[in-house]
């Protein structure tokens, strides 16, 4: 929990700095690259999390791995070096993405389905969601065969559950009462 709060604080500070220097888009691109690289590479994630590796080695390695990054992002690496907090770099990158999307009026809609959505269905869902929200929507499809059929739509703090498994649970509760 504390590392999440710290990650949010670092992300807010980096976003403010990037906005003031006019490089928010470049830093946003860097953060997306960092988040996907750390989440997709177990070896790098383990390297960052390892407390026995010196922070100077971590900083140099990360500067080599992410060689083409913006100066503000390099400044984040140096700040994490000074504070010995490299283990929260992935969380900072993820939080930065959320804060950047919020600042740009982009909202994430998660659609959970039993099978992956095709492009036609995805376009229909985006069109329907556009009528519900005045923000730009990015759609994330989560596949969960346990819902059997239908979908679960989650936008912000609202959720609409039209899954077959939910309907079966409701029916089970009604019959047991």
C-alpha cells in the first residue's frame, strides 16, 4: 500500500514537471514503454526488485535498456537512484499512464467476455459506450470463460453485469429464498 501511494506521488510530480516543460507526450510514451517492458520481462522485473543489487548498477542498466528516453524520465531514474526506490518504477509508470489519461479526458472501459471480441463487436461496443460517456474511451477486453456468456462492462466506478453466470447466480438466490 505504501509503495502505491509513493508511486502515485512520484507519478504526479513527473506529470507536473513534464507538463511544465511541455514534454508530457514524450514522457507518456516513455512511461508506456517502461510499464510494458517491466511487466513483460520477468528478468528485468526481478532485477529491479532485487535488494542485493546496488542502486547505481540498476540506474546504469535502466539507462542502457531505455536509451532513447526523455530527459525528464532520465531525471526520474536519477531521483529513484537517490531515494533507493527503483522497485516501484513499474508502479510509477502505470500510475503516470492513469493520471495522464485522466488529464487528457481519456477513460478506460473494461469489457469482460467469455471469448475475445472481434473488431466489429469492438466497434459496436465503443459506439454504445460513446453514448454513455462524454470522454474519449479506450477499450480493454478481458477474457474470462467463467462468465459463460454475455459481458461485464466497467467504466470508471460503474459496472453493468450482463453475464450468464450473474443471471444464474440471481436465479439461484431467488429459488433458494
